[in-house]
DNA sequence: AGTCCTACCTGCTGGC
DNA sequence: TGCCAGCAGGTAGGAC
C-alpha cells in the first residue's frame, strides 16, 4: 500500500494511539508475518510498553521498553487500528493483535499478507535486511544532489527503476516515481546515467518537494490506503499522471500513456517526457 | 556490481 | 451472469 508519506502519516497516528500502553498478550492467525515466530514476540513483549514510534523510509520502528524495537513494513496492504475493546470481533484481514492491560488492542490488517514485523534489540535495527542498505531520507538535510548524481551514474537501467530502489533514496514508490518524473519532464525509461545535470537537480528537488507536500496532506489513497485512524489521504487530488491513462496531460493536453517499466505500471506524457531515443 | 525474474498473497476489474 | 487473466502504494532472494 504505502509509500513514505502514507507511512509517516501512520507513524503520527500511532504515536498518539499506543504510546504508554502496556502489552498483555500478542496473537496472530498468520504467523509468517512475525519474523522469528509468535513465541519470540510473546517472550520479549508481554509486560512491555510502547514508548515511541519512529520511521526510516517505509519502515515503521515501534519502540518498546526493555530495549525492544518492532520493525514493521506494511508492504502493499498493511494497516493498523486501535480497538477500544479487545472483545470486538475481528474484522476481515485481521492477522496480528497486541492486547493491552487497559483492555484496548492494537490490530494489524493485511489482505495480501505481504507485510512483515521483525523484532530486534533497539539500536541494531539498521543492521537488518532492507534497512542496512537504505538510502537517505528524501529531505534537503539528508538527500544530497551530489550523492544522487553519483548513484544515477552507476546505472544504465531505467531512471524509474533506480528511484524506486530504496538504496537510491528512501521512500519513493510507484505513485511518486511517476509523479516526480512527470514534474521533471523525464521519460521513465531514460537510462539513469543519461540524465543531464539540470535534470538530476530537478528530479532531486521534485522528490523532496512532492513527498513533503504529500505528508502535509496525509498521503495518497488510490486503492485502499487509510491511516491508523481509518481516514483516507488527501494527496490523490493532487496527482498529475498516476492513474490518468488516456486523460489529457495537465501541461500540454496530450493523452497520458501507460506502459510497463521494470514490471511496474507506469504513467507518463509522451509529449512532455521525451522518449530515450528522442531525448 | 548490476540487472532481471519470481515469489509472496488476495481481491478486484474488465473482457469475453 | 460467470469465468479468467491481469493488475495492484513492495521487497527479498536467487540467477545470470
């Protein structure tokens, strides 16, 4: 489901919902979501309290007392919600639940069961797969255009695939990749190492600006995303190309086309974003 | 090292 | 109406 703006929105919601709550039980009906198994989670977490909710890229870092961190990745469809009463019947797709001593319960829903939770000692999370190789946060403070340029120069594959690689920059997913390439007037199939310096600069700046604006609007809902309060995002109203196949480009009126790049559905304007052979 | 492909799951949509 | 192929905010692992 979510890209960085959606995960950040969930992080903010969760902070207000679970910090301070003490775990009395952990349960699951699909143990594969819990790396290492349910017993590992029960042994480490029962009796502990949530103390903070952090984020790195698209990974949520649920901090607990006892030096425990749950690394939670929502993948395509993962969602959280707090139930005031743990006796409430499980909604469809409920797969993991953390019962609290006050009677409430944090539930994790995931229709495709792609999401994963990994339990680690706090401070060692950056050594786990995914986080060990993650790139800079898409902020002016962390994401340098020099570093971005040198990463692009190492790849001749499609620029879209390179910005989807979380080692290049953390947090860009399929929607924001299409959006930032459209904003930068760069064709998604251009070899990454063929971008001119001004194009690299534009793409870099647009990634920072776009993700920041999407966070401000609570993320993007195009399929089923809702935040931890059950609310949809607002950024879907700001999309320029994603999901607009056949509709006129908002810059030049040319119908938006949809192709496959690196196996992912890709929307672009064939006039504004010149093809590799034409650019 | 870089690139590409498949697997993981299930629901939904569009075409026949 | 029913069936089925193909698609979906993502990543990990393995083969070249």
